[in-house]
C-alpha cells in the first residue's frame, strides 16, 4: 500500500494542516497542544523525538508560508 511508505512524522505533520498559529498575517508556528493530542491519538511512544522531527518540518514550512513577494 502506498501509504505504508509515508513516515509517521509526515503523517502527523500533514494532519496538523489546520493547527497553525498566526499573528498579524504571519504564521508563527504550530499549536503544540494540538500536536500533543494528535501524538496521543496516534499512540506515539517517543514524543520527544517526534516533536523534534515535526519542528524541523515546521521550520521549513514557516519559511515558505511567510515568504512575501
């Protein structure tokens, strides 16, 4: 199945698409309380490592999301 090749880190990150915090038209980061709830729902055992991985994706996304032309 194609979904088996997608990492759990990305699956969690993608499910957080509506959980971005904003301020004055800029994205400031993910709502970490939502991240925690989702990790619980998906029964993540190593939450510290998972959060580290999600924060890498978050940082890359923030660069793109806040790009102004």
